C-alpha cells in the first residue's frame, strides 16, 4: 500500500496537486492511451509490404526505428524535441549525418550544454519550439518533477507553465537556407498536429518522418494524421508504442550498403 501511495504522490507531484482537475486529466490520459494503443495495433496490420530493414538507434527511452537503407549519406536531419536524451541524435552523428535539433525547455538546453563536446560540430541546437507558425506558446509543466517535457495537452500539472517561442519547420528551413530534410523527427508533446499541418500545406515531405503521437488525444486525431500522410505517399514501416516511423518511397531510392 505504501508503494502505491508513493507512486501516486510522485505522479501528482505531491498531495497538494491531487485535485479534481488533475484526477480527470489522469483518467483522460489513461483512457486515451489505451484507445490509441488499440489504434496502433490496427495500424501495425497495414505496414508496408516491401521488406524494409530497420535498426533501433538510441536508448530504450529516446530511441527510434530507422529504415537505414533509405537514409542517404551525409543526411540532413531535423530532430524536434530533445529533452534529456540525445542518444538518437548522437547515433545519427556517429553515422556521418548532420543534425539540427530544436527544444525550448530549460532542461533540454542544460542537457545540450552538458553534452556539447560529445555532440560535436555537426550538431546544431536552437532553443525554439515547433508549431504551425511563428508564435508564442504556453506549455504546461508536468506536476511530476521526473517528467522532463512540457506540453500543449491537458496533462497533470502543478499550475506552472512555460512561455516559449515557436516557429514552423518551413520557416526554419528558410532561415537556414535548407532544402527538405532527409529525416524529420517530431517528438513535441502534442504540437505534432500543428507542425504536420504546416508541412503538408507547403508540401514539405521528408523521405523519413518520425512522429511521437502524444496523449491525451482522441484516437481519431492520430488516425486522421496517418491517413493524410498516406495520401501524400507515405508508408508506415514501424510503430513503437505511439512512436510512428513513416517512409516516403516515391522517388526515394534504396541506398547501397
């Protein structure tokens, strides 16, 4: 019983945050997680039929499934959402690719500062959030201090918020003078739907697109996003919990080993 109570206290960041609103948020998160999990199981039955070799790059927490044969040499990689785990970014760098990473949260900024030497010169970090346009956004900070991220969704919160500057991927590409990145990862705590909207409006279609669909949301929202991507030529090649990896095979040759 004491262990259960300790876990409950930690999850709500202390008994003072065990409010009706946070309890409702917890129920919504649990319910949507289960429903979205069922949806992911259904999506797994519609994986691409062409065999695709996948490798997991990064840690068990921050890693992603990568269709390595379709990632070109010296790839341009955009990684939105850093947190306190750059193992995926570091694997991309070790493989010879260039990484532009984005995260406005203080813990991510401190983590990048600590790892600056290990990350090296091909890692470029900008402390900005990703959205559908340039705007100021207020993110909720989770009540549990062990949770490193801040979210636009209805998460359990202590009432603390973080005001951040956000930009769209098309705007960032223009500022850096980049073409479409070869790989784009969106792990941005509920902002992925707005970010995706700006990509599709501008027909910016990276060959590898990775999206962490965060909860609480209704499964219909994820299903709509997956359908939109399929209409633009994307195929699903991997799902790890709610981390979806898409591959756009149209005009995308396999890279010779």
